[in-house]
C-alpha cells in the first residue's frame, strides 16, 4: 500500500464517521470510477509514421516522397510500446510487386520512444527512380498483446531519387 492509498483510506474513514456514511459510496465512486465502469478504453496500436533516414540522420516522412536515397534505412514508428517477440511482419516490394530483401531490428530502446520502432535495412541499394512500397503486417502486437490496427499509415509508397 502506498502512502497515497493510506492517506485516502484514512480520509474516507474520518469522512464516514462525520457523515454517518451517507455519502461514503458517492465519494468512493467519484474517486474511483473504474470500480463501476471498469478500466478506460485502451488506445489501439497503430503505425504512427514511416520515415527514411537522410545523410544527416534526420527522419524524413516516407509516404509519397519522390526523392528517397537509394542507399538508406527506414524507420517504422508505432503509437505505443511493442511486443518485441511478436512476429511483426514487414512487407517490402518494388513496383513490379517483387519482394525486396531486407532485415529488420527493433530500436533497442534508442530514441525518444523506446521499443516503439523497427529499423528496416534493405539488403542492397534500391534501384534509382523506382517506386517501392513498405507495409506492416497485421501480426504486430503492443506490449499488452493487442494486435495492431491497420490504417493508412501502415503502408508507405515512395519513389527513389533519380541518379
């Protein structure tokens, strides 16, 4: 029991003695609405952004970008802490729907939101002036085991720069 719990409990005991308990239950419900309504809604896990890393290590928005470097890495950022042991499929294809070989790793707690991002690195330089798509599969889970909600931000379509 924390000090706050002890203080709250003592206050309620004294209040009950003074008010003969008539408003005790109302006070309890006002202080603890989850006792009646249950815990609040859990915000769904989503992809909050996809970025490429430029030459100065800045994160630049990926979707719709027409000048992505052929040699870069990508960052997929999630809205919440993720379950790093869940599969978290990434689908990377070129304009011919051919798969692009790549590796992916979790951010290892680096950055402002630890365990919120996957780093995707193509196995070879991308082709110049070609359209690509990077997607997150629906098997990703947040730290509580909730599956990702797939929205428009879970896919980025972009074009590499002209050489």
